[in-house]
């Protein structure tokens, strides 16, 4: 199979032409599990909020007209006919010349249209002396004054933060329709890969990418399903891909560490469905041995074995697809400006992503220092990478002390720089 | 019970004096569940990475000295004695004058110290013609060259992003010790509160705060445990608090909506342990009827009933405690500068938090418009609040078109403004 490298932009174009990421589905979840999920439709209030006229004070509920002319020195006497409590349907009706005791939040009973605050009344047995006049609606929160029945309270696509969860509760929803989390099959390849926790015999190394990728999938709103280590052997690989494609929405494979995918993967992929392999090698550093296939409208990303490369390619190609498949707008990249600690060189003819560590220097400038990349620092890179800066194909180098834009791998880096 | 309002700063001081939030505990979790958790200790690599000398190319492994003088036109012949594969202990030993085939990632066999890349060799049966000289260590990644055994790879307090999860896998950990998520009891109070999904009889309103607060607790790394609606009655309230304090690390109560806590809560709290109620009313708007107690070193936050007030007080007083109890540094506030759409007035003598909606105007300025607060717009406020700006006790007002700092309630607001 002939490998023709394509540029990063071309790879993105090819992917976009062959696959349009769409939400994978919808599901009803209980409100208690709705946090951070995404609404599939506008939410319209099925009721007025508040659902009834409520008193906003403790006092006596009246017909406003009955208090006309009342003053501090010249009260008007009303007959006390009962009490209205919070959470209860009123059992009294306020007729002309009468009043009922009421507390904050309780419903205004039939016949009444205003409330006199308790401080402006004097009670004597069954008589209440009202020392102020109140107009119609005074100290009353009208039904529907906050939200009217039929009003749209939340929009399709809203991320359910604590505020939105509160709004859903307010309109009485115990369940809510949200986008399904896309299921993502992850498997590792390579005879040298051993699961962490198992003994490491000679020649073996621990499986890194399956765990790092599972976390990255969760971070984008996907549901990682780890399917184990598959050997570089046609039959096993075919079985693994078939199973993954039948049960999940996206498939991601990668080597255990620092070994590029063998040629078996693209060959197998091309037998499984159309259009098959669409990208086979990208002019990028790191991450050249990246294969992308679309099989019956499901994307398969075969990522490089080097873990820092795998996470970078994930960030550039997989993240956006997963966001959209989860019904979510992609968060724009979190970036900071930083000065380079040294001259940075690209890999000739390839767009080069220089992984950097960020620190503030004495004058509070953010300094970006490249971390050792390539085969010799796989884990060091992983541990120290705060983000990356890009050297375009056309650039010769980036000068020392130049200001560059650094895209961050995680918000915690941003927060710690801002502290 | 006498209510003496304290200022926001004083309330924070009193809380800090009476309660120092500390991580509530540690637990071992499988690596597959470690994403976004917090490390309790430095992680030291128990092994060299790579654990053995590895070939970085496909080719023939040799004693470098054997290739001395080899050139393109003058190859040196070595005897082929076997092959080393990835993931296997080598079954050959390279003696003087011999070589073994090797693939990328495979261990360098005993006796060999370098690798000749396949492109610079010609193979004829059991003889390999080497057309370049390689020096000792060439094309070999030395054991420990990435990470040395005993090296600290991650620091205590690190948030486990996909990168850190990868590092843990690389050093072979299948489980990792992380801080426990603090358990937070949440209950609502009030006779008028009905759970969403249930029928809403007259005089009742839906329970909003329990759901909004549960989501807010989850957002800060806590584990919300909803304990239902408790009536404003001494015995029920005492039982509920005792149960909550016995089984969780923090207790949060609030009214269902827009009804302040009755006086029963502070009285009950004072009977349950020392020091009891430490803050009983704060000179803040909204959120005045906030009660804070410490019972046997566990904090109890009794929040106002109005849901927007509840979430604001949560943000100002509870969030920080939960972060620390979860073993996590508090994320600094996410803020933007915005111009005010109108003159903003404070509530006299109280620090006033004006809830605002943020939008960009035609000239791309971010404009902060106050959303209707108070009793008349509880849910509207909840639905539209992007963040808040603060008017200090000493300020008379904030002028229209003035630039103010707005603290955001959620990162999604930041992202949508930056799009």
C-alpha cells in the first residue's frame, strides 16, 4: 500500500468531506444525572411560575379597596377570618371587610388582591387594624410573573450547569432529554504491550495509550470502551474491528508506545466497508503514522504509538468529531501568549507541533520551553507537556524570545499560570 | 435568637477561624477511573523507562566496533544469527562478526550495542552487508533514558488529565491513590416543596434548590447525597441534621424557592455540637438569610430559598471549602471585563452582587445587563445569569457604560463570548 503523506489541512478537508459528525442519539435521564449533559431541544415551561399568586411578605391579605384611606393614625378595622399557610390551598375566602393572616410564599386566597405587611397592622382578637392603604397587587407576586406557561426557558444545545438544572426543576421536569454520549472503542496493538499492574517480562512495556485515550474520550463527552490488546495479525485485527464497529460509534487504535502501526491496519480497514482508508500518513511532526478510515459512516482513527503523539493527533482530529457527536459545540482552544526560551526548528516539510512547558519568569512573562520530544522522551513529554505551539510548513524557524501562541492541553495549566 | 448581620468579609473570616477545610480522605481507584481525580502523593517510577535498551529503527543490531570503516562502496559482511522481535526476550547473543535482524521497539540482544538501519544494508542468505559505520549506542534508546527508576514523575496534588493518566500507566500502576470526594448532604425545607415530576397541587411549588445544589456540588468535586424535604419542625429537623452529620462531611440546606429559612434551623443547630451557629445573616444582597454552623468540625450551610441567591452564596462560601476538602486547589475565578448597560445601584449597607447577562454589541464590546433579581424573577434570573459584578458597601452606584469585572458562573459563557 502506497503511503502518500497529506498536509494537516488536507487531512482535515478529506475527513470533513467523508464524515460529518452528528449527534449519535438522544436519551432521557433523571434530573439528578443531568448535570453537564446537553439539551436536545428547547424547553418550554408547562406551567406559570409561580403557579399561583403568592404573598411576598408576612402580614394580612385583603381586598386593596378595603384599605383605602387607612393611615398610621387612622386605621381601618377588618374582621379576621382565618389564616393561609405556605404549601396549602387556602381554606378561606376574603369578602369585603374581612382579612386573613398570611405568610411569605403562601397563596393569595379567593377574593383578596393585596397584602398588608404585618408591621403596619395591630391585631386584637378577631379584628385587625390596618394602618396603611395598599393598592391592588401590592406585596403579591402574580402567577406567571416570573415565567409564563408556554415560555421558552432553555435552548436546545444548552450545557446543563447547576443553573440550568435548577430551571428544569422549576418547570417540574424529573427527566430530561439529552444527547447520548458517543461510544468509543479503544484498542491497543502490539506484541510488546502489557497491562499496568501485570508483571513486566523482558522485552515488554506497559500499555499507556489505552488509558490516556480513555481519559481523553471522557473529557470530550464520549464513553470509552476499552477492548484490550489486539495482535498485529489480519484475522484477529479483522475480528476486533468488526466487533468495535458493530457496537460503538467511533473506533480508536494505537500502538502501546513508540511503535508505529504496522501496515496490517489499513489493509484490514479497506476490507470492512466504504470508503475505507481516507488518510494514510500526515505531513505532521509528531504524528506522521496516522491512519483515518471511514467504514459505513463510522470513523476509525489509527493513531501513532508514541503517547504524546497520540494525544496530539487526538486533540487535532478526534476531539472535534467527538464534541459534535456528543451534541456539543467544540470549546474553542484555550491559549496563552508566551515567549520562546530558545530557537525552535520545524521538521522539514511537515507542520511541526512543539510541545512546551510553561512557566512564569521573574518579570511575570510566560516562557515556553520545548520538552524533549521523539522516541527518547515519551513519558517525560507526557508528564511535562502544558501545551504546544505550531511551526507552519513555510516557516524556517521561530526565533528565541519571540512571542508565540501556545494552545493548552488542559484548563488547570491556565489556572495555575493565572494564580 | 438575635440576628446580627455581618459583612461578607467578616463572614469569611469567621468561617476561616472556625473551620479549616482539609481533604476528607484517600482511596485507591483503578486507573480506568482515575481521570480528573487528584493525586495524594508524589509518584515515583518503580522502573526504568524504557525498561531495556530498545532499537529505534528497523535494521540489524551489531557491535558498533564491527562496522568501523564500512562505507557505501565498501561494505562489511556480518553473519546473520537470528531475529529479535518486539515484545520478546532476545534468543540470540551477538558475538564479534555477527548480527541479528531487529525491528523498531525490540530489545537489543546481549553483545550488541548499536543498530544499522535496514536501508543501509544488503542481505544475502545468512550474510548481511553493512554499508555504514555506526557508533556505540546509535539507533538505540537506552534503558532509563526517558525516565529513570526512582525519578518523580508526578507531583502530589496533580489533577489527572489524560496526560497524567498516561504517565501512571507508563510506570505500571493499575491503581492510584487519590483524594476522596467529600460527601455532601443536601436537604430542602418547607411545606410547599414538591419534587419535580409529581403533581403540583394548589399552593405548592417544585423543589429547585436540591437539584441545582447537587449539580453545584458535583462541579466542585463533591458527592451530593440528596436527603429529601424536611419540614420546619424541631424534631424532624434534628433527626435530619443528626443523620446528615453522621454520614457526610458537609451539610447544605435550603428552602424550596424564595422563602427564607425559618428560625428553627439555627436553634436546632446550636443543640447539636460546638461551636454551633457562627454566622447568622450576612450583609449581602441577595443572600442575607444565610446561616453557617460548625458542628464537631463539620460545616453546615443553611442557604436562602431563592435559587439564584442559593447558588451565589454557594459560589462565595461553599465552593472554596469543597475544593479544599476534595484535595484540590480552588480554580481562580473566571472573569471578563464588560461595560454596564445601565446604572447599577447597590442595596444600602449591603455588598450587592448584581447578576448579569453578557452579550457582545456591534462593536464587539462585552455588555453586562442586570437580570431581574429578587422574588419576581427567580427562574428568569437562574436561566439568564451568566455571572455577577460586585458593588461594594462603600460605593453609591456603578455608572452606565462603566467597565466592570464580571465573574462568570460557568466556563461555557467564556467560550461562547470568545467564539
